[in-house]
C-alpha cells in the first residue's frame, strides 16, 4: 500500500478526528444510537442509514485513511448525502495500524450502525469477517486485499470494492509472458501481501510460458539497504524485475534500484502500489519508465473518471488515489443497493448488492461483483513526467480480471 503524504488541508481535516474514538458526521439529522425519523432499520421509503466508516486516523496508515475519507465525503457531497431515499449518517472509527486497534473499533460501533465500510489492513478484516456473519450486518471492504477475505474466510455479508491481492500480479504475469521478455526476477517484502503477490505472479507467469530467474523476500519494515538483494538480480541473468513494494519501502526500493545501476539495463515492473500516490514525490525521476498494473489510474479514459479527477482536485487540491476511488465506489454501490433493498437488514442489503450487475459509472471503468470481489479492468501503467508532474499514464488495458478461483 502506498502512503501518500498529507497536504495542509488534509492534515487540518484529520486533526479533528480523535484516535480511538467514534465521530459522527451527519448528512442529515440524528445522533449515535437512535433518532426520531425511523432510521436505523426502517424500510425503503426513507429515514436514516447509519454507516460505520472504519479507517486509520492514527499511525502509519493515516494518509490512506485521509484519502478514503475524502473519496467517501466527495460522493456524499455530490449526491445530497443520501443512499437511495435514506439520509446518511457516517460514524467514523479509528482502525489504527492493525487488528489490535481495528477489531475493537469495529466491535465498538457495530451495534450502532446498519452497515460498515472501510478497513485498510487485511489482518483487521480477517479478524472481523465472522463477526459480521454473527451480527448479520454487511461489511463493504474499501481496501484490504487478502485473497481469503472474499475467498475461504469470507461469508455472504462481507463484500469488497477494492481488489484481491492476486489480481494485479496475475495480470502482470500474463502480460510479461506474452511479451516474451525473458527470465524475470521477483522481489517483495516478507509478509502476507508480498507473499501473495510473489506466488500469484509466479503461477500466472509460468503458466503462460515465462521463466523465473530467481526471487527474494526482504524483511518487511526493516530493510533499509536493498543492495545485497539487488546483487542477486544482477547475477541471475534476469531480463526484467517484478516486485511488490509500497509506502516508504517503495520509495527506497525504486531509488536504490536506480542508484545500483539497474534502471537503464533491467526494466522494473510491479504491482501498482509501487508508484501510487505520493510515493512518486519521493522517487522523482527514478520512477519514470517504471511499469505497474492496477485497477485505477488518474489517466483512465472514461467520462466518470474525468469528472471525478476534476471534482477531487477542486475539493482537495490534489490528484486522487486508488484509495479515494475505492471509498467513492463503496458509497456508490451502497446507494444502488439501498435503492433496491426492502429494508436495512444485512440480508436485504447483501441480496441487493448481489443483484447490482455492472457498475457503469465508476472512475476506474465498468466493473461488477464476482464472488463479492470486483471483476474489473486492470491497467498497465507507466510513470511519465508531464511538465514536472509524475503520472501513471495508461499504456494498455489488460482486460477484466476477477479474483482467481472465484
């Protein structure tokens, strides 16, 4: 996951949210725990729907939480603060950095809301999936990518509008094999997302005829010097490198890859988080030419994205990230579902989500739920410098990808 820097405006917004507490932001009347207008379980004729927004508001993932909050708020502002005929009340809880804080945050608010949205950390998501089945309420994941969330550990109440960790690596593996690029060296941090990226890229790449030159898993969160691992790339005879890094590790890796003299001789490819968001500012010219796969780019050529990018820039004086899009789309699918659901029960909302079909007005392009995870276009992107601004330009649409095995 990339960790975009906070702008001054974003910092001021985040400062109003207390870590570890619940904050109610109402697009209509009411207060936490009850109201007088029939909300919190009323029928489709109107009333209030309470949504728990669980996002990081303290710790290393705070910038992702800001982007998620921005995307959520922007959709509500553009749509009169309503899902269907329901006025939306957003109850915000701090996920923090992982399940030690995220799971209690969900537990604290679950009895006071109709549906929950958000969750950045996969361990947090995996820690609460059974709770939603027990409570028979819907969770809409807006980031966490572990395959099991909508795979073996999932249930009918847990939906995801973001991605499964396998999707981008599988698309890149098939693409590179089709390019007959030669042997590829694979690198990632040694934790679940990195491991899933390596295994899924390797499976797809080899199945399509590619050859792996070698691989390395680097210690997660502690590797500051990548040179010993990059030496293995040089000696392997690799024609290219595929990697999964994000946040501070993505900045360090891309810069050291160039400093070690590999940028101009062995092309670098990765999952999109390698160059997503403000990590580009830290990578600078070293990122130019790096190619990645992801389900969104600010340069995606569709009418919805053009309007979204402009509206986001107007509101926040920044380009949107994939995290903002995911929260924006979470609001969009809940709006569609609640316009069709007979009531706010988890069963009714889940059934409505399953019947949505194509989501044809998303900034990422048209997509649909398949196994409660997006079946969506994966873009091949390349970092370019346009007048001093680094962008992930779209090289090619690689086609629609569902979660492997769904």
